C-alpha cells in the first residue's frame, strides 16, 4: 500500500508539472516599469554596415547598444558623403585669376577634399569679374547619365551679386552646348532659362552667404527640358567651377568666397537605401531625411562611397534592470544603469534625456532615485502607462543609476514572475513545486487558509520574468 501511495504521489506531482501547474499562477495584463535613454547621436557611418558599429583608438570594433527611434528619420548631410572620386578630374586650368584671387585644394577634418575659391574684384571699371577652374573629362553621355555636384556660397563682401557655378560643356556631333547650375545671391526663387544664341541652359538657385546645395540631374533630360530641344548629347567635354561677382556702385572692396565639394558624372542616379531618398534637390540644402524604418544598415547606390560623416541618428538606449523581489510584502525593487560612451569615435550626443514608464499609478511607488536624487515627485499624479521624463542633459561618460520599488497585488506579483528552472536552481524548483502541490491539494479540500499560506511559501521561489 505504501508503494502504491508513493507512486500515486509521484504521479500526481508529475501530472501537475506536465499540465503546466508550475507556470504563472495568473495572466494579468501587467508589465514591469521601464526606463530608457533617448537623444540624437551624431557619428560617422560605413555604408552597408550597422550604424551602431564604431572603432576605438586601437582599431577594435564595438557595437553601440542602441536602437533607432521608430517613426523618426536619419539625417544625412550629403556634403559629407565620401565619394571616390569627388571630382571627375582633379587637374585644373585657371582663367580670370588675379593676384588677390585664391584657388586652393583643401582637406577638412573628415579627410575629405574640397576646393576653396576667392574672387576679389580688382578692376572697379568691370561690371562682372570671375575666377574659373576648368578640367577636361571626356565622359560619354547616355539617357541615364547623371551629373552630381555640391557647392557652397561662403561669403559675399559688398558685391551687388555673386554667382557660384558649375558649368558643363556638352558636345553633340559637331555642336557645343552648355549647362550651368548656379547658386545666385540675387535670386529669391528657383529659375531656369535657355539662351539660344550661346546654346546655354541655366538653373539658378536662390542663395545667401552660407547656402549650400547638392544637386543631381539626368543631363540630357534637364538640358532638353529647359531648352525645349531634343538633343542627343554625345559626351561631357569639360567641367568648370566658377565664382563671379558683380561690381557695387557703393563699395570698392568687393569679394566673394565659395567651396566646391563634388563634380562627378554617374551612369545612374545616386541614392541611399531606396530611390525615394535620392540626392535630387529642388531647393537649396544638402540634408536628406531617410526614415529609420529602412533598417540599421544604410546602403548607397549609383556611385562609389565608403562612408558618410556626421550622420544624425535619433536613438533609444534600453537595458534590463536588476530586480530584487520581496515575496513577503509583494514588492519588487528595480535598478537600471546607463552610461553613454565617452569616446568621440563612437559619436557625440545631443538632446539626451532619461524617460520612465510607469506600470502602476504613482501611489504604488515607494521611492524613485536617480544617482541618489529623489525623483518621486516627478512622477506624482501620473498613471500606469504614462511615460515621464526624469532628467535631461545627460552627458557621455557619466554613470546614471535609476532605482525604484513597486508594490503589487498577489496576482500582479505572480504575473511578473515565473517558477524557477530545474537546471538553474534544482533545490528551488523542488521546493516551489512542493508548496505549489500543497496549495493545489488544500484548495481541492476547501482549506482556503492553508492554500493561501502554501502559495505564499511557493511565491518565495519565483523569479522575475522580463
């Protein structure tokens, strides 16, 4: 009889375990409180690799523990896309350059090149004066050939007008045509025109000192669209970069400065992630907005470029908290720890804050501390599900520790915890299941008080589920 009873007990225990009795005692719709850091990260990215990747001073790869904010945009400044090459030809011949004018190849702090041009009006009897750098390219043109350029009007000192221009000399058969893309200080709106006498199509963008533009056009399409002709262009013969200034009747110290960043031709349009996010501009500017929904890796198509500098990434930084349980009082204490990397190779941060999402009304929180500072008043009067900003202006390298403790009902506590796993804690697993079975049997016989005590004993062995 004893053997039969023992076997029966083992059978009952095994059946209960297999039936899932040792799982959650309830299935309430409740979760743990949550905390996360948010902000904007500015960093260099490598095309085709996750933006979280960065390399330290020793060349060791790291991955930032961040995610992008959903529903937001990457901001890519096309001025900092590292195209190879940046110019179709890097050998220039100068015209119009006077003693005071400057044409200089420079390298910025990213390692990218640009050309600096300064045009000083030396002859006050001239209406216009220009400095022009020209390079021979001999690039074949088809219906899909694109011109990609970038330039900036840096300054205008007392000139009545300034034009910063990229000129394309186009050949069709034995006839030469010209396409001029211009940043014009005097314009207030985009203008296109065609002068048949000099076979020149122009696109004039409105500009002020500090204005920059990245533009991209199908060469045949834009030329024929402006001119009204139907020219089959054979090739680009040369590219010229020009700074022109107009004489002022008031001043005698006129000059203007400009930067030129790109001047290349490609076989197809250049875009990032999708053709919806190309480098085609209809107004001045160089920033491109790309939805974060495209993923963590950004790819570029249409031209060779290995990386982009100074990409703005809206990020979220989440960590799992350390949780301490207090089964006797049905409480849980949470500790989150955040630290932004203090290495500019990982990026720089702005607009950084710490948000906290309540899982219960504020009255159920015993305390809330950030680095020892009492923050309980910050969440006062807030309800379950509210997200509250606990702090802003977080800095890289500082460790931020957020601590709180929450009171639960028995059902909530059980919904947020799980039975111990046998191979992790075999003693706890056996003890938990023993008291769980006791509670089950007591409830069968209507021993409510004993069942409640047995569940309380079992609860001490439950572990948080995140």
